């Protein structure tokens, strides 16, 4: 493990200070440049320079805030995803585009698992293809509002915010927004524009800020340089937002990786797992950040297969061994583009297996002589007092996979994907919550108006 942590954090810290003071962040919008100049920021061309003193003050603020809000939580929490465009058809076993009708059932599934405390949050897992593309994000929020109790919905741009905001007011729920700075070292884009819009309108003033630099693509393939860039992007953007009127920003640095043969964004690779390990430590040491959700159940595999099982299992074991308490990507395939109702139950099984391993060996022991003698008298231990008392806690018993003998398996083969789909259908059938009819009608009015007027 020493080799894994050989990156010198002090060099990373020196690096992002130099980036912010000497290289700067490129500001895309001329109006934003003018606003920043008026409040005293210096520029080198279009690059804003952020002095070390401002960085010092901001980091101290983050550490103090995180220390005050830190909570110890030993419960493992599982999240799914909300970016899918496709699904793995559970009956035909093909990848198909998501539709409105299919998303109705999948939202009920996720909401039902949330209600049953299998998931720690619930959202409609994706966007439908069978609707005007400009409405698909809005329709996704509609389905979340329709089927999820105490929902949180999302907006990513000014184009959709006002509509989603109206929907949130009908349901009295929170909208989540955040900013992903553009790599390498740019300030701007739809999310940044939305943040300024919300600040100026005095609607929201708190934002998460997390860049997505991809090593070898939009960031250096050198570990120290890449981490320094990520911290410069999240800290620098946060400082600028707070000087432009945000009340609180929550920076979090991470890195992403690609397959250099295809150029494709990947999850679950050895490099991605190394990022998961180091991300937790480095954010805590530099910003005092608690660990965020590890994307350990995300995978590059497109189907519920051996590839998916390998990436998800290894990554989840490493994440939970490293102290993460929240893991994400349950039911998600193809990085984050495919939802599978079967995979979500496979992922629960993966997590439970890992939890059992990390639970370890029971340190308490019985009276050895008494224990052994009882087994001798009973000609075995299957009905021994210790076995009866401890076996349920000692053995992990899977709910999806089975361990019957080969002979029984040959006679009565059960396909685990079929079994997982039956489990999913049961949750969908038994889920009864739906938003009040009057609120649903109000939401549908907004959707119908936007579709007819084409005013997005």
C-alpha cells in the first residue's frame, strides 16, 4: 500500500498555488471578465490570476466549515444513478433507448428500493428518447416528482431552470445544482452561467464545484500535475463564485481516466480505483472534505456480465476497505449511460459480500472444551448450541445467487438474471406512492405548455 500513496501531497498543494497565481483560469465570458475586474481581480489576457492569500483564506474557511459539520456515520449507503439514456432490456436482453413508459416502472423500482432502505436516495434513473430532446431532462424531473417521496430534482442549465423551478414550487421540493469547471482550467459553460443567474436572481447561493479532468485527455497523465490541476479548477472556480455573490461553495477535487485505444471515458479500471483510494485522503488533508460517494458500482461493461461483476466487486472492496461509507452506481452500466433493473440486485449482493468480508472474524470465543465436547456428543456441530446461536450472523446468505449442488443445479437450473427481474417486478408491483392528483395535473400543464409553445 505504501507504493499506492507515494504521491507527495505537499507537491500537489504547491502545484495548484502556482497554477492559480502564475497560469490562471481562462474566463470564457467577456461579461464575467468585466465583473471580476471591477471587484479587483487581475488578468493576464483572458486568464484570471488568483493570489495565494485568497487561496489561503478560502481553504481555511472550507476546513473550519467541514470540521463543524463533520458527522461520523458507520452505515453503508448505496446510491443508483440518474444519467442513463438506455436500458438493458430485462426480457430480450438487449440494450435499448429509454422511453417514458419504461422510465415510469424504473422510477417506481428505485423509489421502492429507497422506501425499503436498500437505496439511500431515489431519482428517475434517466431521460426518455420518445419525447422532444429539449424536454427530456424536464420529463425526467417530472417522473421523480411523480413517484418519489421527499424528492430532490436537478437542473443543469438556464434553458431549463425556470421550468424546473416552477415544478419544484408546486411540490415544495429542493433543486440541486452544481458546477463542473471545464478542463483544462476554464471558467464558464452552462452550469457556471446557471450559477451566476441564480446568484443574481437571489434564488440560490450555495453550489458544489467539482471538475472532471480526464488524465491524458483534458489533464496531464502525470499524477501530481493532474491533481494540482483538479484542485486549481475546483478551488479557483469556488473563489470566483463567492466573490461574484455565492454564499457557500463546496469544492471537491477528483480525476477521471480514459481508454487510450478508444478515447472512451471509463469506470472500474485499475487507474480509476487508484483515484478512488487517493481522492478520499487528499481532499481530507487539503480541504477537510469528508469522503463523497465512491463510484465503485459504476463499470465500463454494457451488460450484466462477468466484466461488470469483476469491476464492481474489486472497486467496491477497495472503496469500503478505504473507509468510504457511500457507494454509487447500483444498477448502472456503460459508465453511466445504461440502467439495468437486474444489475441493481446483483450490486446489492456484491455489497453484502464485501461487507461480510470486512466484518472480519468474531473476536469472542466460546469455552473450547465445552464446545468441542458438545460436538463429539452430537456426532457433529450442526445442531450444537454455538452453531444455532451464531450461524445467521456468521454466514452470509445470498438472496439472488444460489449455492446448490451441481446435481440439483442440473435438474433445476435457475437463471439469476430472470430471478433478479422477478425481484424487480415485485418491488414495482408493490410500490403504491404517487403524487397527489391536483399536483400532478399542475405539473402536466407545465409540460404540455412547454411542448406546445416550444419555448425552451
